[in-house]
């Protein structure tokens, strides 16, 4: 089976993976504008790069582009948690239960790794085989 470009799937996945960063940026900006601005940049960068990849989809493999977006979301999620934790905003902006930064780093690694593996086993093992 071949992976095909899809507007809703592309931007839904890209925004879905980074929306929490935008919310964290807004919540932290209320307490500390500089931290909020830095976290907002960690939201913008993967979304700008993802949009550029969408615009160049005629020259990019959808499979490779999805791998790149997943890695970008993982790296910038990691960076957002780091910024929030170092500025003492990570626990302050949480409502209800609290999840430590350390646990969140592990969750980010787990989710991104599992998604990369899922896409590999579904679409990446035999790229030259005809669709079944």
C-alpha cells in the first residue's frame, strides 16, 4: 500500500501533534511573556516546516515527509517541555493531575517511536512492491 498526500490528514496530524504546545505557550505567557514567546516559537517551527513540505509535496515522498514531521514534532515537543520546566512553568500551567517533565520526555519518545514503527511496518518495508 502506498501512502498518498491528503490535505486533512497532513495538517490534521501536524496541528494535532503541536496544538498542545500552542496552548502551553498561551498559558505560560500569562505568567511569563518571555517563556510563552519561546514556547510559541517551538509551536511555529515544525508547523512552518510542515507547511513548506506540503507546498513541495510534488517533489517529496509522502512517507519520508511524514517521518520528518513526526521527528520535528517530537524534537520541538521535547524542547517545549524543557523550556517550560527550566522556567518553572511546566507544573504551574497544569490543571488537575500533574505529569512530571521526566515522564513527559519518556511519553514523547514512546509515542514518536511507536508512530515511526507503525508507518514503517505499514508503508516503508517494501516501497517498490505494487499495491495489493
